[in-house]
């Protein structure tokens, strides 16, 4: 099994696994890592099974303090009462367990607007699309051995032409170190023509020399990953990630008729704009692309966070290998605070694109519409916050402060209680 995920070697290339004995070793390691039963030389057909020791009792599962969860929810409700957004959905958990799933307020400002449900209200994730869809698809392809992260992306996307383009790797695109600019004028009469023009965007600095957050890099990643996968990425992700995890309401372009979608804009007609991306680039590319445009619920995104917190597995379903998750959440060499799709968050340290976090509070990603997914890898605790703060703004939202405050309340400053493994999930505010 070729992972293609390891950190760059001094030459900038990940070592490839060799065939033959390495394949045998890989099969053994796969069996050990994934719990696959393999035959042993001493187990002869028809021989009586050796007696097995009784299974040890399940270890108590860690739980977040109910008081801490209440404080996290109260911080969101305080912003709701300040009219920073009409509604919000919050999911908080530790490992595979969702500790709090709450819907607050409504999808719009009128009393007739539907109440927010953490299970069914769909939010435009904006840039949280980058890790949940695009980076996850790329890492699955690397895990499958279809690509190697330190290979040039042009091997799968020859239309990515121009100076330095033959040196841009998948890892550099994931970590915003490709040299692509933050943005560019998007010309063209149709989405595919606009994509072709983005692929020809000029790079002025050599790849790997600076960190610059860019939506364009994730558009390139999406196009290249789609070629490598041999199928549309939404279908690939539905098959490999969303359906296995029970993320039944996650996807692109639910459409203007989506009454379960929280609106993000008000149209000139006065009607709410919903079910299509708020992000202008995603809109101009047809609504299905790598930088923004994914829709999901707090329940579904919580399932994704729990899978990562569980080392790539949730409820017996493995999506990513443990080593893939570790690499995804690790600050990458030469990429400042960037990981493979996420960013290390250290709000108490001086802002820097080039300098890694010394003591990260969490690893996560935010979205302009008022969304976020944060994970604390060591304790395996996580928060998901979904709002539509961009809709018919009544008061300036304090999203940066709120994300940190709710996370600290729930995860960092919270004492961890140990209870029996069969204790039920706490739900609130539906």
C-alpha cells in the first residue's frame, strides 16, 4: 500500500514503497493497522481453537464537562441575542462522541423563518470546503497510491501551464505555498472557460518560497484531483467519505428552492439567496469547485470532525489511515502554520504566515459565512460552529472572538469527566 504522504525528503520527494517484499510487509502492516484478521502458520484447518482470555472491560470514555458545554453554548447565544446573526448550530465532541448538538435562533430574521435544527439546517460552509472536500479527496488519492504529494500536479493536469508550474506539487497547493496569488480577475463567458483561465494564472515567485493564502490553489487542486480520481469529485467524496460516515445531507448546490438552507444574502428582489455559494469565485465556476460552496449541517460536520479525532475512523468505518490524519493535522515544514488543508490556530501568538505556532490551541479552518471546524488533536476534542452571519447584517459579528471563546469554554478550560462508556449523548436547543 503506497501512502505517498510522508514529509518531503531533502530532495523534496517522498520515498516510494517497493514491490515484492515491501508489498508483503505492507499487507502485514495494513492488517495490523486496520484490524484485519490474518492466518497464522500454527492455525491449521480443523484444529480446535485455542482458548481465549476474557475481553478486558471497556475503558471509561472521557467526557467534556456539562458546565463547560453550557458555557460554550451560552457564548453563541450571547452573540445571537446581540443580533450578530439570525441563528446558529453548534456541535461539540470528544473523540467519536458528540457531547452537545444545539440549534439556536432561526435561519432568517423574521418570526416566520424556520428554527435552526442542527440535524437538518444546511449552511454554506464557504472555505471550510477546502479541508472537508478538496484536501480530503487529495489525501485519499495519495493514500490509495494514485498520486504522491511531492510530485508535480501537472502530471495529472497538463493544462496547468506557465512559468514555475512544472514544479508546483500537491503539497504546496494544499499548504498555500505554490506561488499562486491570493486572487485574480476571473474572465470568461462560461464556468469551464473561467477554470481554464485560472489554470493559466501567472506565478511570479518560485514554489515553496512563501506562504500566501489563495483560493486559486484549491481550484487547481480540485481540477487535478478530479482527473486523478477519474470521476467527479462530489461522487468520489460521496462514495468514500460522506455516505460511509452518515453525512447524508452534505453536498454541493442544493439550489435556491432549498428551504432547509440558511440564506447568506438578500437579493435585489428582497428574496433570500440560499442553496448556492456565497463565494463569488465558486459562483462564477458553477458552484462546484474546491475553494468554497459545500453545504452541510452541524450533525454531518460533527461526524467528519469525530472521524478525524478518531484517527480516521468512526463507528467502525475507516475513512482515512491514522498516518494520513496525523499528516493532515501537522504543521508542514516551510509552510508556517499551514497543515494539509487546515491551519494551526494560536490566537495568543503574534500573527504570522511564515512562523509556525509554538503552542497551537487547535487545528482548524474558518469560513467567511460564519462557519468553523476546530480540532484539538491531543485530547481529540472538537467544535463545529455554523452561522449565516453574512445574511442581512444587523450587527457586526465577532466571529474570531466567538470561535476562540466557544472552543476554549468547551475544550481548553473544561475539566474532563470520566463516565461509563454507555452514557448517552447530550442534545440541546432543537
